């Protein structure tokens, strides 16, 4: 493999594309929240930024789609980080692809839109269900990583467990809209937990070799 091919391989690209995805989504959410008239970051979720009447709806959906696409190198590299735990690797990677696919679907459908897309399904229903699948996929990724991810770095194990507990505890309460006044805060807490995990995990790959399979 030539030098330029090595630099463009999923293993080399993954740390930087994943970090860019995480930072890009976080920054775009904050910037669009501040610049959208009448938007309440504490009470309203990121999905409200993707509504037909939101000033930068197209931009918000574009950033979500770009986030999903930038995770592809990470998804291609992730199975190698489970050593010989092939079943757990397949489960975890499938969950990550589910997260990526749901993000793309969610970005393609306007929130709060009554326009029918497939049969009686509206764009709003598709967007909302895809968003729930996104969080579900993220939870399953973290669960699989707690079970089978191979790392010698205590920080990675700690971050993975903290993120998993946050999604396990806060996730169902967020979906049930228990804290309606702070829906935006709880959603961002869940998203931040997963984005931090993605970032530190991908960057750790520059410090750790791929575990040997036995």
C-alpha cells in the first residue's frame, strides 16, 4: 500500500473524521440554536431546528447528514477493536450502522411537517421515529462496547460506562417527555455523552494498536 493510500484508509481517517463529526454536530447545534429566532435551547430539542418554520432548517438537517457520513470510517474500523469477540463486534457495529442510517433518515424528513411521505406516514412521524432509533442505536453501541471492546486504557472504559449509564437512565425519561420544560437539556446531555465517547474512543486508536485475534 502506498503512503497516500495508507493515509486515506479507514484506520487513518477514522480518528479525524469522527472528531470532526462530533465537534461539527455540537457546534452547529449551539450556533443554530442561538441564531434561530424564538428558539429555547432548554425546552426545545434539536429537532425543532429542523422544522419548516425554523430559519436554518436546511442547514440543521445538512449538518446531521454530514455527521452521519463522517462516521463511516469509524464504523468500518470499529469491528477490529473487539479482538476475537466476533459476535459482540457484529452486534455493536450493526448498532452503529443503525445509528448512522437513522441519522440520515431523520435528516431527510422535516420535523413538524404534516406532508405525507409513504402511505399515511408524515415527514414528522418519520423524523421522530428515526431520532428515537438514533438514540437506541447509540445505546446498543455503548452496551456492546462495555461487553466486548478491547482496550488497555482505563479512560476509555470509564467514559463508555458513564455514557451507557446516562443513556440507560435518562433516555427512557427523555422519550417519555417526563421533563418537558428541559427536554432540550436532557436530549443534549444524551447526545453529548455519545459524542464524547465517539471522540475519545476514535482518538485512542492513535495510541493503541489493533488487538491481536486469537
